[in-house]
C-alpha cells in the first residue's frame, strides 16, 4: 500500500518541486524591474541618510544638553556656596564690632581670647574659600566695588576718594559678594 501526499517533493536537480516548472524570465520586463529596484534603492538610501542626519543631530543635541546641565549644576553649587558665605559676613561684622568696642582687659580675659579665636577662625574659613576683603581706604571711589553712604569734606583725602570704611565689603574672585560701604570725600564748600 502506497501513501500519497498532497505536498510536492523535490526530486529534480534545480530544487523546484516536482510538477512545477520554473518561471520564465521575461527579458522585456527586466529593465523596468531594474529601474524600479534602482529607484527603490535610491529612495531607501535617501531615507537612510535622512535618518543618519537625524541621529547625528539628536546626538549633538544630547551632548549640548548634557554640557548645559553640567554647567547649570556647577553654577548652582557655586551659587549655593556663595549664599552661605554671604550669610556669614554679618556675623564677621559683629565680631569686628565686638572686638573694636572691647577694653584691653576684656580682650586679655579668657572670654576675650575665645572671641578673638572664633573671629580669626571665621576669617580663615572665608579666606580658604577665596573670599577676600575689598581694599577701600584711600582708594578712588568705584561704584562697582563701593557703596557710598555719605560724602564729607576731608582735608587729607583727595576729592572722590574713600575717606572712611563704614562696613567692609568682600569679593570672591571677580564676583562681588557685598560692596564696601564708604564715606566719600568731597571738596570743601
């Protein structure tokens, strides 16, 4: 008894199923198919180039975004540090006033020496962070560095120069944390 299958079997040497003849090649249709394939290939290459440019732009945008975020993070950290340093300046002013108004006996006491030590440590901390006082006494008035609180005629200071420092100003690098409050000399009337 022989079992017959509906599926064709491969018995010829061309790899075609039995009973199926290879499709004849239409020599007239081949150039049109070739032109169509070339057009499709050109279109695919154009899309591939477009996708490549899009990927490159996206990558460049991401690199720029990451750089901006790093700069912003750095600036935020720097500004946070400057904020804390700026808030320490009035405390340093209080120490200066306390020490300026203390008697010699008070300064020699253990309490006075402790206050001096704290003031020195605070100045050292600010200096270690790059905070430095803005020189002002006798300097020409500069509105970028100084804040004029008064004008007085002073004989031994040229007009337009700082005659007296009211409150010390500070900077960190090129950044002014607080301008120096000054009294500016003027011509005697």
